[in-house]
C-alpha cells in the first residue's frame, strides 16, 4: 500500500516535527510513505475568503500532484475537509475537474481516521500512560466529516485520560481569514476556549491552525498551556 | 446602526464586556436545552421532513399565497399586501385611522422591526406597548432586540433592575418576580385599554386560513384577544400547506428554540370574534409582507433561507454571535441567519462585511430545524463579495499572489525559506494581515526546519 | 394595494419559473405510544409545569374541587363547564377573578397540552392568575395532529393550546412564572366528565349534550327582577328582595320567609334547559337540577324564559 503524505502548508511551516512524527508513525506500521515534492496548499484559505478563482488554481495543482496514489493522508483535519467536502463544489459544471476532485476526495484521509478506518489500528501502544489531555475537535473535521471518536479513541487506547471539556467541540475562533478580519471577536472566542479549559498536561487537536490560534493567544495572555499536535501524541503513543 | 459589524463588534467587546457574559450564558443555556430536546425525539427525521415541507411550499409559493388569501377572506379576515416597508406602513396608518386607534399593544414580531412599526405608530400619535417581557425591557431601554427569541438576552439582571428602577420605580434590589410583576401591572392595564393588537405570525396554514402564533408568556394571546382590532404582520414565506403540518412544525420550533415540547401558548386563529362569543377582536387584518423576500426566492443559492421559522437555534449555536450578541450586526436579523438573509432582503453590498462575521464553524447547520445550508450560503456571499472586489485590491492581490506562489512548488519552497529568514518581521504590527495576527498571538513561530527540509535531510533516506 | 399584490405574485411566479416543484413528504415520524394517552399526558404535562390530576368519576372530581377551590374567593367559569364541576365561588369578571375554569375540547399526550375554544371566552383562560381546566379522559389523544384534525371541520375562531404556566426567562435568564397569563395551570382529567354525579346534594340527573352549552342565563336580566313580585306555578306570590353577584334572595309574601337561591343552581338549570332538557315545573326542577327552593327558582327562570 502506497500512501502519499500531504503535509499541508501550515503543518509544513509550523508543525514540521509533528508532520515528521506522522510519517514515522505510518512507517512503523509498515506503510510505504511517499512525499510528492510538488505539493503546496489545498486552497482552503482562498476558498474560505471567497476568492474561488485563486482556490481553484490551488486545488487543480493539488489534484495534479496527488494523481494516482492509493491513499493521500493529511495531518490536518480542516485541509482534509477542504479536499473531501469543499473542493468538488468548486468545479460544479466543469465535469473533468469535478470528477478528478471527487476521485481525490475518495482517496483522502485525515491521519487518525486513516489509522482507524483503513489500517484498522485501534491500539498504537501505551506510550501516553497517565497523560491528561484536552482534545479540541476542529469544526470541519468533526462536523463535516464526523471524525470525532477516531482521534479520541486512539489517545485513550494509549493510556491518555481525555479530560471532559464543555467547549471541546466549540470553534476556537481561528476560522482562517476570520482571525485577521475580526481580530477581537476571534480572540474572544479563543478566550472562551482557554477560560473553560480544564487542568491538563497537554491540549491537542488534529488541526494545527486551531492549536496555533489557541496556543499563540494563551502565550500572549501569559497562560502556561502546553500545546501539541495530535500526530506527535500518536507517535509518542507508539514510540514513547 | 450605521457602523459596520467589524467596528461595532470591536467596540462592543471593549466597552461592554458584560454583554458577552450575558449573551454567552443565555445562548449556551438555550443551546443545551435544544440539544436535550432534540435527543428526546427523532429530530433528524423531523428536520428532514420539515425541510421538505418548506421547500415544497416555497416551490409553489404563489399557489399557497392565493389559497391562504381565499381562506382567510372566507374566515372574515381582511387581507392586505405590502411590497415593502413603506407599503406596510401605509396600510397600517390607514387601519389606525379607520379604526380610530389611540393605543396599541404588540406581540413580539421580528417583521415589525423590519417595518419599523413602532416609530410609525409614534409618529401617528399612537401609544405603543411591546408586551413580550423581553421586548418591553428593550422598549424601555430604547434599544432594538438583540436575539430573535430572547430580545433582551444581552441584559443582565442588574441592568434590568437599574432600568426598571428608573422607569417604573421598582426597588434597586427587586427580584425577577417583582420586576416581572411591575411590567405585568403596566401591561395588563394596556391590554385592557388598547384599541388594536399587532402580532406577527409564526405560520399561516394555507388550506384553512389559520394564523398560528407561539409564545410562552400569554401576551400574544392577550394581544390577539383583548383589543377590538387585531392586525397580523406576516412574511409571505410563513405559510404551511396543511393543518396537519403543524404537528411537527410546532414541536420542532419549540424544541429548536428553547428545548420545550411545545410553546406554552399556541394560538390558532381562524378569524375575528363570532356573534355568539363573549370576547375577542371584532375585526382582524392580515398584512402579507414581501419586503425583499421575493428577491431571495429568485436567488438560487439563497432561497432556502426562506424556510426559516425564526427559532434562533443558529444564533444560540454560533460562537461568533455569543461574543457580542445581535447588536453588533447592526441589522434586524443577526447571527448566521441574519448574515444570509440581510444582504438578500436589503442590499447585497452588506455581505462585504456581514459575510465575514463568521468563522465557518458550521455549528449552525448542525442545529437548523429546517436544514438551511447556512455555511454554504455564507460562503456564497463571500464569493460574491470577493468577485465584486468588495474586499479591496490588496486582499485580491494577496490571494492571487498566494495562488500563484503555491501553484509553483519552487516559489512555494523559496517563500518557506523567506518566512524563516524574516521571522522577526512577523510580529510587525504595521504589516497587513500579519500585523492583525500578531496583535493577539505575537509573531509567527515557524518550525526551525520546514517539513520539506526534514524530509530531504532525514526522512527521504530512511 | 392590489397593485402590490399583483407585483408580488408576479415576482414569485417569475422566481419559480425555472424550478421544479418539490413534492410534499409522506407522514412524519411520531413519538411512540408507549402508554395510554391519559398516562402520557399526565407525565408530559407535569414536566411542563402543569399540575395534572386524574379522577375516575365526576363525583371524585367534584369532591376534590369543593376542597381545592376553598382557597379562592372568586372565579370566572366557562359556560362549557358542567354544573357539577363549577366551583362554589362568587363569579367575577375574568379581570378580577382569582380563578379561571375552562372545559377543554381535547388534550394531547405528546406535548402535555390542552385545547381550548374561544367560544367559552378568551379572557377567562388568560386573566385570572390560576387556571383550572377540565378534560374528559376520553378526549385525550396521543398526537397533536389527531386533535387538530378532529377540529378541522369547524374550528373555533381562536383555538388555543395551553401547555403549562405562563413563564419568561427574559430577566437575566431567571425563570419567572405568571408573566401575563396564568402562573398556575391545573389540568384535571375526569372519566365520564359529562355524566352528572348521582350522589351530590342536588340529585342532578339526566344527560347533557357532550359539549355542555353555555347556561345562557343573563345575570343582568336576573338583577332587573329585583323588587319585582312574581308568582310560583301554583300562584303563590313572592318578592325578589335582592340580587347579588351570586345569589337571589326572595321573600314569600304569605309567610314572610326568605330563601336564598344560588346563582350556580339557576345557571345549572338554564344550562340543562339549553342542552335540551325539559324542566316542566318545580318537581321536575327538584329532580333534574337541585332541591333548592325549586318552586321559586323555577318561577324566576320561567319569568326569564330560561326554561
């Protein structure tokens, strides 16, 4: 089974080590991981901002780069959602590209989802014994793709304690362009997440952007909150 | 009101932080109740069913409007048609004159806010009482409602104590019961002496010509029972085909709005008082109001928003709404449904700012009882705004530039190196976009090496 | 404004031109009938904050009423309430009464609601702080649609569903009851509600029609009798001394005895008569209505044309 790894632009620049952990994890499960070098961005920032011509351009590029692979795995919930749920709609009325978008959508998986649904892995190891974790459900991955139990199940199986958090499925306020267009509201939303966060060792999520938003704002507020990407924790579950 | 969302939201968070607390508390409460109430029934199946009924209705709206008109007239109701707010105001002015109206009691109606009925009546020298407790509070405070269902949720108990102390002379530390009793005294007197009651309409059943109103306080029942004239303002999209449709719609509305099995009081009004009845209005008018709705109907991407039954569930689910409440939107309808409806009802240019008062979290789509695809529609407004250049030349230049870079992998990798080389610049407050980010997060902190670099140096060889 | 009407309809027709009509869906999902309707009604209504009660006979209901109503000093009673379920309280207009008493058309188990008709008077359902609603147990249905369909042919001008006490959380999200409408809603299900109890003092008997008609007794007309001298069927003269809100006091010329006739009793007789019962004379009155000065009561009602 050949898996193409789509690191996504955000993880490439800001969660590079976590992305590397994802590759290490997949390889440890005897998966052949390839990294198409031409890959860049799925186009979501432009799509969400309403600049669909720009988004189409990026989506087409992504289609070409990932043509022909059995599976495309991403360490990012929201980019997975872009490819799976939103990109085909960008090509409505453009049959060849629409078909290609659907084809890519069918082969694309978020990391934890790929582990559980495709590889049937439910137990990676017990490297997270005793770790108290708050899990942030990214909006798109949880609501649009319904991926909720996969990451949480893998963390729990590795011995982590998922601490109940009333706001765990609430938007952190990032929202791409929203976080720069409506800064005070975006930050107030992050505040609500941070103010309701229970006592934990680490805050994690399948979405790096949310972690950047909450983690960055926590740091600015002088809060001592440790933020780690899900991919790193999963690798630690197996390797730690 | 004239201020855009962005500035209004910023100002509200800075100068009225207590509004955020009140609104968050209230909406999370509504939201949790809705969630429990949906869980008690097969809400998914009801939502599918109700969505289809409304889509059917909209697809034959002209037929159902004519049917409703015929049945209402047959029931002894006078039916009027208003294309816009000016029309509706003219009709209302005529009715005020015709029926010699000096005092009006009003039941909660968002449409009456659209039509600015209160200021019209005041201009006509008519005394107006909002009778829903929340509406009465904001009428005393001289503010517009901030939520479809809970118009005064932005006010805390202390705010209302101070307001009532000033306006009604209640004690500074009055209990909620005492405050409600004070309002009740004033409004009871108003009900019994008013000449006209003005209500909205939750539904009009086309096949029977029945006006349906839902509430919890009893004020709408009194508004439609006590004065000698009853006028209902009804949006043309508020119809239901059949009486039997009410079984689901009434329950779904109550569960979505407040988590109740049914609103405490539901009125099914099929005409004015009959000769053998001891009380009730002598005459009844229904004003069908378009005010932009037929334009929304003509818009393929937006028409489903006319299915809205005004339950407020999308507002309660919306984390953006929760931070400021409804006033920041500067429009009658706020929250997700407000973002979608307002540009369509009033002016597409409003989407340039309203369209971005959303983090696209899609929580609204999860709760809407009639499955309006709100996030998709908000995105469509953004697309239209971007196409019309509403975001300004810089924004377009940035996205086009970004698209150009990322479709050429070499440029992309080069800019990754630049990000690290100029890392210090990412906390510069004067830079567009980046400065806005840095204000709440500090400078960007890229990983020491990009993944591309890690792959080439390390992973590719393993 | 017919121009506006034309323009609106034209715009709609134009908007719909290119669209296919969407079909109406089939029957919607309904809640499981996992218990009898009255049982489910009591459960759900109680959850809504209704004080829900059940009685297995009108006698039991009347006994409960006599005790329960003692805490009130006045009532506004729907003419649809049969005499045996009317509280023995002075009648007041709804705006002044402490208690409103209704007879529901039906009740719905799914939602814990009662259906009330405007024909009994809207205000008595809304203005008194406490609202007592009688429901015949046989008229409790499982689903709202069933109740609405049953009324579809001839609905009242205002059909109201009441599902709990009036309430609002508009003040700081703190629940307050009795904002405009009644702060207490008491719903009593009665088995065989319309069958007159046998053993009550009045020995009322006979069938009333299912929906008890209003008594039709105009109390103002009774008031106008004050000071008049009337005669019984056997020709005995008596004077109407005084008419209060709830009583008529008469004095019999020959004996100087005075009797107090209760308004309730007179109304009950009038209601029965309107429902089709024939009350031929005092002995008939005694049998069918009450043994309360039947000769004089019958004469008064006869004078008013109420029987």
